[in-house]
C-alpha cells in the first residue's frame, strides 16, 4: 500500500510589521531627500542668475576699457550695454540696475531661503589698472553656501 502525502501550500506574503518597517524607511529617506532637492533647485537658480548677467558684466567691462570711466556704461539698452529682462532667474519688475560705479544690483533672484525670502545680489567691479579683465565681486544674500552660491562661485568671497 502506497502512502499518499498531501501537501498544503502555505500562504506567503508580507506581515503588517514588515510593511510598516518599509513605510518607515521610505519616510526617513523622503525627509532627507526633499530638503536636499529644494536646496539643489535654489542653488541652480542662483547660478542661473549669475549666468544671465555675464553679458552685462562683459559689456560694462568693455565700455570701461573704452571710456576710462563708468559714466557712459550704466544705462542698459544704450550703446553696447544690453538690457536684462525678467526671467525665472532674475525676478521683479526691474530685475537689474547699474549704478555710477558700475555696480550691478539684483533686487531679487529666483533663488530663495528656506522661508521663501528671495536672495539678493550685488556685483561690484574691480578695476585692475592695465588689466585685460574686470572681475566682479558678489555680495549680499546670494553668497549662501546652502541655498545660493558657495565661496568661489559667481564672485562670492
């Protein structure tokens, strides 16, 4: 006589505890990743603001080389000085102004602090006698290593 053995398939799946552990791990990862992504986006907007001002900085430098002073180099839209338009990097009604000393002031950039306050930027030209270039030193809230430009980027000290 042959003995027949019945096999019963055990139901397989995840227990509630295992699922709760997975959800907790995903929550922990998200709590770290979301703020980091927000910082990354803000730093990208800050870099974009500097990039959009490169043509203006070059034009002011060339104008100063030709004129020997900033007097004719501060009115955007005249001569070779380009007009800077509002964009996602440079926001506000008048995104950029230039003063008599060639200082470029950006009232608000697209980059923000964690509370939503827009980062501001001031670019001050450095005249090097006999030099072939004119570096601009960045200051104001744009020089923020977490949400703006790090030291050494975009002219930040």
